[in-house]
């Protein structure tokens, strides 16, 4: 059972973290629960910019996936794991929530 979960631990942790930031956002109405349209736009644009950055880095041989037992092995493109999208979503959403909290 545990060996079946290990490849997804990082993905599970990322989803759990996104939900945690979402709970803080919901509690304090900082981003998504204040203005969903603007938040989704900002996060999607930011994630897209970082994904383009990643692809450029991959094409130039700067970024690579490497071997890690906690990665699912699902690739969106060569050297671009599924977890990267969730990581970038967490990064951008968390940054927006912290920014909005600091601005209060």
C-alpha cells in the first residue's frame, strides 16, 4: 500500500498545501474569495509565464527532471513533470494571498 502512494507524495503534499492556502484565503477573504475572476486570471497568467520559463530552460538544457521516488512519473512534456504545474500554482496563489494579507 505505502509503495503505491510514495510516487504521489509530492503531488499530494502540493494539493494539500494549495487547499491550506485556500482555507486561509477563505477565512480572511484575501484573493479567490474576494474576487475570483481577478485571482484566477492572475494565477493562470503567472503559471503560464513560469511554464514558458521552464520550457525555455528545458530546451536550453538548464532544467531537467532528474530521478526522484516521490514524483508520479507523469510528464506533460519531456522533462516537465505534472507536479510542476501544481508547484507553480501553489507558488503564485500563495504569493498573491501573502501580498493581499500584507496590503491589509
